[in-house]
C-alpha cells in the first residue's frame, strides 16, 4: 500500500488547481469604460442599471437592486419588509454569520431551526414548531448552492402569513423545480464577494417580483430617497449601500462566464459523486429531483470516522490537504458563536420588546452532527478538468484504505 503524504509518501496531486478569479479582456474593457467615462458611481451611471437588468433576467426575477455586499442585502431586505424590534425571524444555524447577524442588526431576534442531514438546508418540517406570534419571516439559505426545500418553506410561510427572504449568497444560477432561486419567495439576496461563483471582490443584490418591495429596498439602499423624489428628500431610515460602477462592470463580464462555469462544476460534481459513493464512510447526500440546478459553490460531504478506524474528521482534513486536495471543515453551529453566547447578543441591549432567547440552551442536533463531520471542497476545484476529479477520489480512497485497519 502506498504511504500517505501525511506519512511522507508522494502526494496524489502536485499540479495546481484552477486559479480564481477568472477574468480577461472583457472585464478589462468594461472596467476601462468606467474609468475613462469618469462616471464612477451609480447615480447617473449606466453599468449598475445594466447589470441589475441582466442579473434579474438571468435569475428570472422582475427587479434587482444592487448593493454593497450580501450582508447589507439581507439587512436592507429585512428593513424594507418593516422587520425590527420585537420581531422574530427563523433562520438555519448552518450558514454564514450574516444570515443571523442581519436579523440582530435590525434589532429583531433570530430563531434557529435545524437543518436536514442530506441537503444541509433548513428542515421545513421543523419550522412550524418555532413560529410564535412575533414571527415575521423565514430566511432559508441555499447552502453551498443547493436550493433549500422551497415547497416546504413557502407552504409553511403561506399558512402563517410570513415573508420569505431567500439567502442565495452562494446560489447564483441555482434552480428549484426549473425556476431560478432568488425571487421564489418575497425576495432574495445574493453576494458577489471574492469567493462567490459570481464575483466582484465585494457586492450584493436583492431580487424580487414585488414592485413595492423593490421600491422599498431601493429607498433603504439609497439613504431613504425615493426613485422619483428630490435629492434632499429622505422618506425612510436608510443608508448608503450603493454599488459602484466598477463593481457592476466586473459583474457584467463575470455574468457572461457564469453559465459555462456552472455547467462545468455540475459535470465535475457528478463525476466526483459517482466516485465518492463507492468509498466506505463517505456520504455525499442524495439527489433531489426538485433541485434542477445546483450551483456548487461548495461540494460538501460527510465523513464517518468508523470507516476510518476512528480517526477524527480533522485528521482526515490534514491527510487530504497533504495529498494536494484543498478542503476545509466549514461552519460551527451559528448559535455557538460568541456573539450569540454572550447574554446580550444584541437582543435586549438594543430592543426591549423582543423575546429573550438563551442561545446557550439552543441545540440543533443535525447541525451539530454535520458541523462535526462535514468536509468541504470548494467551487474552484470543480472548475478543473474532468479527469482531475479522479485525483480527489483517489486521494480519499487511499486514505480510507490506509486507515481502515
Ligand atoms: C450564506 C451567506 N449569506 C450571506 C453572506 C454575506 O455576503 P457578503 O460577504 O457579501 O456580505 C455570505 C457570504 O459571505 C454567505 O455565504
């Protein structure tokens, strides 16, 4: 048996993985147009509206409002829906901090609902039990680019008259039952931060099919102005969350690459899945026919230490990285983050009307298990050649054979 790289053997892979971001003459040309025009900000600019229209069309939404980043997009959406002090918003605990911190930032209270072990997305069957008379909205997250069960989420939301804000920060181009994510509920938010499949370094957007919600988001993102109002006329509490023309220029270029990149990630993920399913102790999650397009921002799988002689997930990560396969452990349950464990956690200190939740007592067992055994591969690896997926499969199989005892 070949020695593992961790034990001094030759790594399975020494060749580099695709570099990120991917860009070329198109982005150079678009950026230069903005530079030379002297029109660098969105007010009166052409690129931001052009990208808003193109992105809304690509995601099958009526409206897009571009903003500074995905965190701001969530806060703006919540504010535009009038969610604030005393209100509760249901969120999954297996996500980036912004999904829940945005709720705190508008002085509302995040309520965590556990995830499904297979999709790693919010479990719609558990939402009803978390609804109180203060609940105003649900934020399903399409984690890793895999759409959440929107049938289940929308059904419970409509029974209880709740808004649905999709956190689609990781899910550009993803589809649920043949429909693009982002405007399946009340509205949806996206991130264009550096690691994302659609990237301008930083950036964000809100999508909606609702004219009034679009206008409110526009207002909040532009210091409370209205589209038809005067410059010094501020109707609601907002902020300056405007995207720049430079960001929109890069995004126009990147959007042109997204379909081909998504196809490539999908084909590679399928090859990877077929190979990994044959390795004991590795669970890649089942296929859901309702997920008609997975964006594969992440490729997560679960590691069963029992099939690896009890070696820990963190040892496995070290071994896999040593074989030349970049990978990571991913999230901790969000309610365990210090910001929530501190008794103040924003709630109470900012808003006396809210229900006080003791986050130290929150326990979402599926999320806990996933955080303990998940392994993430990243979207850039899925942009490699098809045969490169075999290096990943070989490395994992080699570790399993070496450790199975
Ligand atoms: C699920 C999720 N929500 C929200 C965000 C926040 O986006 P941004 O980093 O653009 O503020 C991110 C990205 O980091 C994310 O992954």
